[in-house]
């Protein structure tokens, strides 16, 4: 896995560094986590990596398109390594859990706005909101 992440960094013309590999590994294993969780995950394995280094790495990887930043309304930003497929997310209103939702209509999904106002549309951001199974079970038990 490390060598795969090294190749991803090199392909984006980014230097391969331990903090960058650590952040990629953390996000690969734990998709859709927020910055604090990334810091915790990275520092558990690499105590020498500073908070600031993790912030810097997240910004560099996001800018390079290696990491996708998602920010559901009213929630903290989350990060994931699944990029380039324009998948959508379903978010629990109760606990903030996030899951991936594949596009429903194949390639170049959701790009046909019913009214484009003359804009050239290149991306559609869709967030499904609901209640996750854990929160639903919790609710039913009360
Ligand atoms: Zn929930
Ligand atoms: Zn995702």
C-alpha cells in the first residue's frame, strides 16, 4: 500500500514524505474522517508528525486532487482518498456518519441540469441526508 501511495504522490509531482504517506494511509483506512481524526490516526503511528504538518499535508493533497475534501452543510470538513469518480455522499443528521453513494446514472452523472442558465456545468454536488441504521435503532428503542 505504501508503494501505491508513493506512486500516487509521484504522479502528482509531490515529494514522497512520511507525513504525506501517513495521511494517505489514514484516509485510505478511514474514509470521510475530519481533520482532528486524521491528526489522531497519524500521530498514533507517527508521534513525531505535528498537527501543523497534518494540516499542511491535507491542504497539499487536496490541492493536488489526490484527496477529496467534502463539507456537508453544518458539518466539519471530511477527507477521503476516493477521488475522480464524482460519487455522492449520504449523511446522517443524527451522528454525522457518512457513506459513499455511487452515481445513479452512469458516466458524467447528474450533469444535465434542467436549467443551466447558460453556465457550462462540469460537476454536480449531491448530498443525501437521512438517518443511519444505528441512529434509527437508537430512536426506535426509546
Ligand atoms: Zn447516525
Ligand atoms: Zn466518499
